[in-house]
C-alpha cells in the first residue's frame, strides 16, 4: 500500500504550490475586476493565465507521480499523459481528469 501512496503524496505535494498560486491569482483578479470595477488588460490577462495553470494541474500531478516512481526520465511522459487525460485528442473522447492522471502517472513511472 505504501508503494501506491508514496507517489500519490509526491504528486500532491508538487501540485499544491501551483494550485495555491493560481487560486490566489484568480481570487485577487476576480476581486479587483468585480468588486472594485477595475477593467484593465493586465488583470484580465493574469486571470486567464491563472485559469490556464489550473488546466495544467492534472498534467503536473501525473508528472510528479511518475517522478516519484522512476525519477527524472519519467517527468515528461507523465506530464504528457496527464495532459492527455484532461484534454483528449479526439472529438468524441471524454476527459478522465484526475483518475486518468493517476493512471497516466503510474504508467509513465513503471
């Protein structure tokens, strides 16, 4: 069981700073634009960038799950697998999200 949990906890610990920074950026830009009625281009751009980072969270998670298993060579395949889990390539496909990212991370790691 520890062999399964250690990579998951590594993925969570590497993913968490991205979530915190993106979430705080979304909250700050939302507060500036909605409550203070500030409509500046850089605030909208920063908000879009933060939402883009949120879209990469499953890929980051899968990359570092794979990293915990197979070290540095597994980061890139894990990232690609996690990205494909969240953003399927073909039109009829459904995104599998974090469950797909977990599977992609373990596949890339092993």
